[in-house]
């Protein structure tokens, strides 16, 4: 059986911790590897390596760091199939979907290739007589990233390529459920020319995370995961003086207006609701149908598509949806469906009894659809993170917008309509970080930034794009004067002004 350890100073490194976790293949429901669960000594070794690599790396000119990213981008492209297979085996998502995971991450590497331009400062000549002012952005130091299971390529790649091209060094603590892709990502980074110690991986769970949060030599922490953990990361890291961005969970609504093309809306909901078995932070889990006919039409369009979903191991070709990630997750989703029935939601398609021939121990669920879901129900309140879509019936547009705005989460939302006024009004008034107009999964491209509002993001800066550059650098303003030697102006104790 494979055993995953840490990656410190450019090599696989056994830790001092004796604790091990289990990595499963969710399609067969069996353990396929062990993973080291690091302790604070192991985290400290990674921090020491990152600290040692920092001076030389941050002194390298941005164009030279960018050249390494160009090479890295090529290697990621070349290894996309291999990385996708690693993801599919441990996560369960289909190979095609896993390729998207790698590609969306790689796009951030492409963005990081532009770092010489992105780090360009501002200069103002003659702010006073013979005085110039300029602002520069400098690295923050050793940064850390803690990532979730659901995008084992994209989310680590949201973080470390940009952090290091900004001149920082990095420690990644990937999800302990699917660590093989992140480990391969850093091996490839070394092959691209990233010097040893610049990117390190510490595997583990809460113990490793806590050691990161309290480590005095880590300056900034990026986190993506569930809301309770994001909130904890934010307060704990901020209290120990670190810069933090902590992205949390979601409950994403798609508002379907009566004038929408129902066929298109249903197609969009299939991908957004059931893609990756509903385990995306931008998954749509609530369809808000405006008007009775809209709900009826939408359901009529959805049901046959859900019943015909091609479910199976993600590594098989022609599969649309794989299993959920763990047995615990499988049981939780099933219990939530039971709860929805108990609470009076109308179960239109029931995915609980789905079994996969030859894969009876896999964590497979069928696509599930509820109608007449209301705000007080657990299936509405909780982020289910499984292939379960709820239809909430809304009498009118205003009620639909209020519903979305009242929700505690604010990650993504979408409106499907042919009415430009409604779309513009929705984009303007909705209290959500990422909005799609006839786009069901509005994940911003790499040169824009990704982040939610409300309890979907703790901290101020979103990921990647210019927000990412700002997060991984700090601003320095320099006021400079070169007086002629020998000229005496006398001293003044007054506040200097340009008067
Ligand atoms: P998770 O919160 O369980 O784990 C995320 C990371 O935190 C992992 O590395 C894990 O080891 C660590 N962790 C878990 N419990 C911890 C604790 N008590 N203390 C310290 N660290 C802990 O999340 P997950 O199940 O891996 O991922 C799914 C969640 O992530 C969903 O809620 C999803 O919405 C969210 N997510 C959000 C975004 C976003 O951009 N907002 C993107 C992807 C996933």
C-alpha cells in the first residue's frame, strides 16, 4: 500500500509524527494508501526550509521567477492526464471533470507568468521640490495554504504559484483525503526549476493546521474549506498576527425567471447541481423557480435528465457522475434526504437506493430532486455537498431576490432569464460575491478574483487575480530626495508638508 509523507526542501520527507490517516478510493470503498498526519515538529521543519529559501528566492528578479512559471505551465499541460487520473481515483470525480480541475488551476499559473507587470509599482515625480514618491509591493514572507478535498489541483494552484512568483516561500497543507495530486504538483514545480524549500507540503489534519496557525514565522494563511473551519482559521490566525483569507462553504441559488429557456435552464442545472456529485463550492443546490408554471416546466425538464444520469467510477469513460468522497459523506447525504422527506419536501427523484453493479461498496448516490422545499427545512439550510437539488417555489422576482439575500452564505448565484432589466437589477442588488447571468457556475477566470461574501469568506481579499497579488505582497511607499551636497537649509520641528 502506498504511503504519503511530506515534501520538504525538495524531497519526500518522513515526519516525526507516528500518526497515520487513511486514503480511500470512493468508487470501491477501500483504503488505497496511508498518509502521514504531521505534528508541530514536522510543520516546523517545513517552515525552517521555507525560511531558509526565502532570501535568495525573494531577491530573484520577477522575470526570472516568471520564466519558471512558464516552464511549470508547460509541465502541467503535459501531465494533465496523469494528474486527472490521480484526482479521479481519490476524489471520485470523472476524468473529464478532473481535467477541468487541473486546467482551471493551470490558468492561475498562466496569470502568474505575468508577474513582472503585475508587480510594477507607481511613481510620482516632484511631489515636493526635488522629492519623488513611489510605491512598491514586496513579498510578505513565508505563506501557508490549507486546502479542501474537492479541488485537489485547482485550489492549491490558486495559492502557491502566485504566492511564490510574488517572491514568497510556501507551505501547503492539502486535504488528507486526496493528497496524491498536490504532491505531484510540487514535484513538477521542482522539475520546472522552483528551488528546494520554496514550496513545501505538510500532510495532516487539525494538528498540523494548528501548528501552522500558531507558527511565529508564517506571515500569511490562505484557507479554503467549510465555513466552521474557515471561521476558526480566520480568528486563530488573525489573533496570532497573520494576514488571512479564509474561504468557506456555500448554498448557491439559481433563480429561474418565467421567460427563461427551460431547456437551457435544465441543462445548466444538471451540470451545476450534479457535476462532481454536487461537491463543488459553486454547485447550485437550490433552484428558485419564479412562478408556478416555471417550477412545473423546470421539473418536467429535469426529471428525465436526472433519471438518465450516467453514474459510475470516475475513471470509466462515458461517466457523468462519480461517487461522493467518503462513507461519512455518503451517510450524511442520505440522512439529509431522509430528513427532507420527514420535513415535508416532495421527493421527485430519489437517489438513495442507487447501487452500482460490481461496485457495491462504493459511495454512489443517484441524482436526487426535491420540490416544494422551504426555508425552514434542513435540506435548505445545510450545505449538503452531494447530488441533491432542491426546488424552491417563489411567487415573484422580489421574493426570490430576498431569499438569496437572506441566506447566510454568499458564494455564487445565477439568474436565468431573457430580460436584461431583471438580469441587471439582480447583478446589482444580490448580496453574493460571484454572479452568473445565464451562466450557472460563474467561477471567475484567473485574472479576475474568486471569493464569496457573508459566511463564504472571512477576510478581505479574494483568491488569484489582482486580489491575490495584493494578498501575497505588502505595500511600501518611499519618499525620496537627493539634496545637493553642501547646501544647508536649517532644521524644522514642524510636520513636513509640501506647502
Ligand atoms: P474541511 O473544512 O473539512 O477541510 C478543509 C481543510 O481544513 C482540510 O485541509 C482539512 O484538513 C482542514 N481541517 C478540517 N477540519 C479542521 C479543523 N477542525 N481544524 C483545522 N483544520 C481543519 O472542508 P472539505 O470537506 O475538505 O471541503 C469541502 C468544503 O469546502 C465545503 O464546505 C465547500 O463549500 C468548501 N469549499 C469552499 C470553496 C470556496 O472557494 N469558498 C472552494 C472549495 C470548497
